[in-house]
C-alpha cells in the first residue's frame, strides 16, 4: 500500500479501553468502515475517497450497483457492506453520517450513534469479531470531533457489551483532538 495514514486509536474490548498509535492502512481487522455520502459520486476530500481509491475500481462499481438496485440515496444512520477488494480487510462497511448545518441536535447525535450500531450489527451478522471505525461525520459533514468521539466510544462500548459476537473495535481520531 502506498501511503500510510496515522491516527490515534482507541481500542475497546469488552468494556476495557486501551490507547495505541497505529497505521489505519495496516490495521489487522475484518471490517473497515467507510463514511459515505449515500451517492456514487463523492468528489469532495474525505476519508471515503481514500478507501475507494485503495480498494480499487471494483468498489466504485459495486456501490453503483447497490445504489441503482436500491433506487434512492442511502438514508442517514443506515449502513451497507461490501467486499474489502484491494484493502487489507475482508469487508468494508459503508454508512452515511449526519451533516451538521448549524448546531448539533439530539436527532443528529442519535443518527451518528445509529451509524455505529448499524455497522456493528452488519459486522456481527457476517461473522466478524473486529471492526475499525474512522471518526464519522467529522470532516466536511462538520460534526464536532470531540462530541463525535464521545458518541462513538459510548455507542461502540455499549454494543460490544451487549453483543458478544464483536470482540474488538478500533476507533480512530484525528491527531488534533489529542
């Protein structure tokens, strides 16, 4: 893989939290989460474009198929799953996070939590024991990073404490939050 993108990673495993620095491009996990805008032509600069680029053209073609069959854009807070293609992950989870217009509302916080829950459920249903998440909606979607990280940590921790099929989850945060 060409470049390596470094993030602070908080690993949650059965209620215990550990911190480490790792390379997101080389995380050893079964599922990698891709923030996605629900359409097949996302040209703005965000994490999803890196995932699409490194996964290869097959991923873009698969997403086009999914959207065409579905007949509408993906709903915020929902998720889809595809193969990992050229990435070092078996699968990629795709979710649409909330876009913040002014201030964060309770509805937007719930939609963000739903992104994580939907991804975890898809991962568990396909037999994965580990999932890696980027901090969803914090780029061009403008969700405040600190609050998004709190929602992610709480949601993932609650989920893996209730569903024993997921053993580990990796949450990535920007270095500017440290």
